[in-house]
């Protein structure tokens, strides 16, 4: 059964990283009790950089609890509490390989979310971990987590069930998009398939168009 293992929120804060001030919302903490999931974010949660994080397409970030075991083996010296990757939902049973772009899920009794894209990390993940190599390692791992938009608002909490209510007919998984983003030259047909997706975000769409144009011109 899929479920929310931990519900995590946080407000932006200013940090000093590599000699400069950075405003970020990546620092989140688990919360107990029901919380309103609105169209743009969870109550008590905000993003600092709305150009690259948050908004309707990336209102919620989910990261599988199962991935934490991988990272604990990779980073035995690190403390890895739930929310370490800046996720709103630490989930059980939700997997990039079995989740299609456009899939919809009911969370709890009312709320409904839709899969939009994988997470492409920026330097702020390195800031959170205190190490620059985590960004490359995160990308190479394929353990991206899942960005979601909010189709229907509702109350959610740790322990809320997650139930798939719609399976997108195109069959392009979050993991497929990860592979195409990581190595487009080996995934030309996959990029072409992905461009037919109604829900593919503009940033990833533009990336695939550029890559295909470059390959076609060779």
C-alpha cells in the first residue's frame, strides 16, 4: 500500500554558501497532524526560487523512503532524517519506474495530485548536504523523486494513503524522463515519445527539442 510516511514543510531561510548569501526553502521538517494541501503548496511550506521550484507544476515534491537505504549505504557518515532531500512527502511504495507522467493519485480522503516530472537538482542540494558531489551522485543514481501538481485540494497527513486513480495512457515513466535527461543521445526515440506528452513541462520539453535538433544536424 502506498502512503505518506512523513509530511514535511518549511519556510525559506537565508544561508551563506561559498561566500555568498542564498535564499532557499530546501530545509524542511516533519509535521504532525492534518495539513492543508493547496494548489501551490502545503500550508506552512514555501519556495524561495519560484522560477525553478514550486508553482503549480511543482507544488509538491515526493521522495521515496526506500531510497534512503541506498543513500545510507552511500553516505554512512551522514545523518539522513526524513525530509533530508527537501521533499514534502516522504513516501512508501511510490516508485519512479512505475509512475507515469500524467498519473493521478488521491492522497487521504479528498486531495488529488498529478505527476509532472522528476527533480533535476541544483547546487542547493549540495548546500543542504554540505558537499558539492551530491548533485552529480543524485543525478547518476536515478533516484530523482517526483514532482507533482495539485488537482484537488484537501487535508493530508503522515500516514495518509496514496491511491492511483488514473494511469496515463502514454506510459512514459518518471524514470524514462530521467534517462532521457541524463543521456539524450542514447534515448532519441524516448525523447520523441516524451514530446507527445500533454503534461511534459516546458523546461524539459525545450531541452529535448534542443537535443534532438543537435542530433539531427550532425
